[in-house]
């Protein structure tokens, strides 16, 4: 029995997390303007914030897919 909603949410979660990790791994010259300068060697750029947001949304979507799957499994018993 395929549960398309769970499969689509899981795929979306994986894509969001990959996009978030890729945006965090970009070199400094591609990350946009500095949001917060910690010291002369470390800064938080705009794409770092976007990457963190994408990871959080991806985790929430993955958790939602798991909750939907678990609810459907308990309802089918």
C-alpha cells in the first residue's frame, strides 16, 4: 500500500535538507552580504541564514511525514 502523501513529504524533506546543506557549504564569495561579523575570520552570511532555515523546514517536513505515516499505521490496525 503506497502512501503518496508520506512519500512526497519525505522526498521534499530530503530535497530541503540537501539544499540547506549546500547553501551552508558555499564558499564565502558566493554567500552574499554579511549579516553578523563574529571576528575578522568568522562571519554569518545571508545564505548561512537561508541554509539554516531550509534545514529547519526540512526537519519539520520529515517529522510531519513520520507523524502522518505513524497515524496511518495505527488507524489501519
